[in-house]
């Protein structure tokens, strides 16, 4: 694994649960750390092996962010998670100062590996889902009533059919 792959996996793992600014801060930190270690003469493979699995690092960062500075989840110092995750674009792994924004997508300037997924756009189909759920409920209620009355309705329908046929035979 090289630096680019490491940071790409880290961005993906962090992007699902952290706000974009927190993802960017962590990517910059790890990018500069790797660069500093390489400048000291260490091989990149050795530095990356020492760091370990980026998904495990991401899980640790997410847990720490959710626990806040005091280490207790659900307190006032916890990181705010109300921002839209994974929507601010990607991180350019070759430059620590070149962070791509959503505007760069519209201009065709995106060079990072991050997706431009806005999870909140999926909440627009909530009325549709509620309509489908209501239709399923009504259909289930009708089918339940039919299955409840089926043992009675079948013989009644046969008796009505016989009387109707006899009425036709008498009129001839």
C-alpha cells in the first residue's frame, strides 16, 4: 500500500461518520506525518506498516470524536455530527493545502478520490415511502378481511348461484 491508497482508505472510512472538516483535518495530519517520516529517511512502506490499517485508525478517530475530550459519549464536548458527512469533495493527497470543494466538482477540477454523496438527498423520498407503506397496510387489511370471511362467502356464493340458475330455469 502506498501513501495515496492509505489516505484514500482513511478518507472513505472517516467520511461515512465524520463531518467534512474533521475528515480533512485528519487527512492533513496523516499526510504530513507520512511526509515528515519519509523526509527523515524512512521508507514509505515502513511508515505505513507502522501506522497499520487505515480502517482501524478511522474507527479509533470516530470513537474518540464521538466521546469528546472527556471520553464520555453524549456530553457537551462531543464533536457535532449534524453536518452532512462525505459531501465536501475529496482530498488531494499530493498537496496538503489543496482541498477540493463542491465548487471544484462543477468546474471539473476534482482530482481527489472522495465521493460527492449527499446522504440527506435520500430523505426527499420519505412521502413516497409513507405512501407505499399506507397502500401495503390497506391491502393487508382487505386481504385479512377476505381470508376471515372466505369460509362463509364461498358457500353463500354457491347458494346464490343455485337460486339464480333456478330462477332462470323457471322463467323459460
